[in-house]
């Protein structure tokens, strides 16, 4: 909106002394900063500063803390320093906030005649700033319009409640005066990280190169300058929300936590990765101090594996009594291991694996992606990266017969086709075999994966088809 742009330019004109007192973006009031970042958009910040404290009670302001700081988690430690009271001032200076705080006050409205360039200044009282600015100028009421005419508003000063940067104010009681080190510690949302993986799959040789990246995102409202950064991989559980409190204050229930990522582990590993641990979590320290700018995404490599075994597979899962009048595509699955021998050799933090293959010209092309959960070392992994163009399955319920009040016989036919130039093997999985369901007849042997799943490993010739039939006896 043009009006906000005009207001923004007016702030610099109206209060030049204030603008000059704001440090440049490269400056910070932070001291020696250490940041521990968790997967669930949460971080622990430790900020060591040296303060010149007078003896007795004084108010100290900590600028450049997170704009999303959780004040109830703040601790301040220093020799001979006791905390009496703390306040977090989160109403930040902006054109909109400046105008909102000026309601009821008088400002100077400057308009420029586009024909002559002459300025006309009038004193105006701000009556409202709700989706637009309503002004009283003398005995008339005007709306600050977006009409293309040059205009700006000059304010007499900045309200003390507005801060240029997020600021934590702490009243302390100090025994003896003088400079001394203090450590400010707090939790904040807005800082999070995930893992991103780039896999280059060589199908002809059954090999894969994998590059793992830590992707760190800062939306906390402040930068962390030259910070020692430690990443924690694992699900650090937050406290359950106080639902009674939300009812009492009419705020409604908070949203539920996001669902866990879909399963990708065919077999969970039992190998311990050679990384630093904290309880049940793995730690990934960044090798050097780094500045994490606000509204920034930063990537650091943590995994680089060449020539690890990998293979393409095909999988089709059919729901119980699911029948189709047309063939359906099977899933394309990339299978590999995170084991120490013949695998990636590391624990894999949750993130997205993006898979590439080289085309006939040797150029890498994107062929699919899949999100993985936290995966221990030694796991067998299967990533469904997309759906096959040439390989199809048509499941059909051929017969459904009631044998008694609680017993049914179901006959299924699965027709698998392959239009590709190479033979493939499809893992055909029938799920939903709940209750006492048995396979009483089948055209080829199956494997019972669990109480409700059976699997056939079906060879399908190049440019050909295969058929599987099965009879199920259900009691429930």
C-alpha cells in the first residue's frame, strides 16, 4: 500500500536523531552467543555479555534477543546478580506501529504540489489507523489516501513503548558495582533445522552418491552473530498444552502437532553411529562459528558418500476389497542401506531425499523425492519416489461369497503389465487382511508380512504381463 510506503519514508525525516542512534545491521548488542537448535522449530540461546552494573537495584536492557523469546524460560546468571523483575518489549518500531501509537496525537502532514514542487505543511490530529488513516485537519476530516500525490507524515517523536529491536528489560539487584560477565539463557521458536539429501542414482551399476545437507532456517526476528551452533537430531517433546487455560480465556484450542512422516524404514537398524550423543539424541555441531541472519536459510554439508549400493524396485499396495476397472501405476521405490558396511554409514536425521539420475546426454535429472523420519544407522530404507509409467496393476474382486453369518470367501485377480524393455519384479502387497483371514488358494506362493498384509514377489517380463490369483477365507 502506497500510504505505508509514505509513512515509512516519513519516519526517517521526522526523527533523524533516532535513526542515527540505531546501530548498523552489522552491529549487535549480543555477546558471545551459543545456539542449540532442535528439529521442532525451537532453539536454546545462550548469550554471554559483560555489563557495567551499579550496586543495588538497576534496570538492564538486553537488546537483540529473539523477537519470539519465551519470557518464562529466561534465566540470568552472574556473580552477585539477582533478578527482581523482567519484561519483554516486543512492540517493534514500524510505520504501522508508529501510526497506531500516534492515535489521538498531532503530527505534521506534508504535501507537495506536483505542478510547482512547493510544500504545504499542516498540523493534523490522528483519529484512527484501522486499515487506513483518518486525520482531523482544522475543522475538516480527511483520509490519508493512496492517490499518487507526494505526501509524508512527520512525527514529533518515537513513543517509548516502541523498540527498534526486540528488547528484554531486567531489574536486577547487585551486590557491589562494576563490570561483570552475565549469561542470558532462553528458549525461542522461529529457529529450526532439517536435513536435505541429494542422491545421484546410477541404475545401470546399482550405485548411488549421496550428499547430506543441514538446512537451518531463522525466522525468530533477530540475527545471531558469530554464534557457536549445535544441532540436535531427535524429537524433543514439548509440554502438553493447558487446554483448560485456553477455554478460560476464550482463545480456542491450539493446533495439534503435525503427524509423523510416512514410514520409509523396511528394517530398523541396530548400529550405533559414531557421533556425539545427548541422552537419546544425536548432536551435529557446526565446525565453525557462523552468523545466522534473520529471514535466512543456511546450508552446511554433513554427509558425503560415494558409490554406495542402491537398487530400483516396484511396489503396489492394494486395500482390502479394492477393485479397479482400469490398470493402476505401481510405485517406484529406491532401496538402500544406512549401515556401516555397504551403506551410508551414518544415522540420518529427518528430512527430504531428492533423487536424480543422468539422462542419455549425461545430465542429472530430477526423478522424485521422499521425506524420511529419523533413521538409525544400519537400517534398510525404501523410498517411494514416484509412480512408474510402464508398469501397471489391475486388481479385481472376482467373487465375494458369504459362507456363513461371520465367514466370507473372496477371490482376487491381479493383472500386472510391463511395457518397458526390461523385466521387472513387483512387490504386490494385499493389505487389510484383518480378523481371521487366511489365504486358502493362490497361483504363486506369498509371504505374510504381518497379521494384515501378504506379499507376492511377481516377475513381469519385458513387454509382457503376469497374473496372480488368490482366494481369501475371512472370519470375523
